[in-house]
C-alpha cells in the first residue's frame, strides 16, 4: 500500500464524508441498524455516532484499509458500542451463514471492485428475516449528468480510492440477490455528478 493510500487518502475520505449533506444522509439510515450488525466499509467509524445504541448488540466492521482502520480508533474509543474490526475486503466476509441481524452499507458499494460478489456474501451471512440498510451515491437519472459521470469516472477513481461515481446501485442490489423494500433517490447538495443518492432498505 502506498503512502498516499495509507496516510493521505484516509484523511481526505474522512473530510469528504463528514460534509453536512452526507452526514444528514447517514442520520437517515444508520439508526435503523439493529442486533448484530455487519457494517461493510467501516472506514473511519463515521457512522458510530448515529447508531441507536439501545438496539445494537455488536458491530462487525469490515474495512480492508489499514489506514482507515487506524483513523477509526478515536471514534471507536469514544463510542460505547462493541466494535470488532475485520481487516478484509467486502468480497471476503469471514462470518457464518445467517449470523447477523442487519447489514449497513454507506458510501461503500462504489469502491468494492466486485460489488456483486460482496453483496452475495452479505446475503449469505444475513439472517432470513434480516435487513440490509444502504445509503450510496451513483448513476444519475439525467442523461447529461450521467454522461459527465462516465467521462470523469476513471480519473476520479485514481485519486479517490477506486470510487466509481456511475454505478447503478439498485441494479447491483438486485443482482446480488436483494429486493429493495424502501427505495429513496435524490440529488443532495453538491456537484451533481457526485451527489445523486440512493438510500433505503433491502431484504
């Protein structure tokens, strides 16, 4: 892992992901998580303040980046939640079948190289009556915006940790074996090519 990926990128990601519009999106979705939670792309632990502590028993935080895990230490220490960090990518979930009550994915499906494989793994570990709660950015519905997303995607990904700004999030969820039961979409404040958001619940 390069110095940029290990030291600089985590700081840039944490800075971008604490912007007010993004924080408001987290506030909408994170409190829904319950029981034993698998959080995919734990990052710097930015979701921790938004969990409903009375409804969460344990969080398994899957995060492949050592730099991001390091940056999460302060947020974990400040939280009363039981957090177990797992240093593996989204395609490699080391949990038993049907072992978690809910899964939380926020601004992560954009960066997982094989998102469908990761989602199939999430489906495997999620209990039959469990829920996947998601909040992601991705493919805009407007042709002019989507064309810019396609143009910028490769360049953007090179310095943003592999983030893809043009992924069709609902299509990925369906291909991974999930049915979306609560489907919300809109532009949040910001650059339009980066700010079309999807959030809700899948089973």
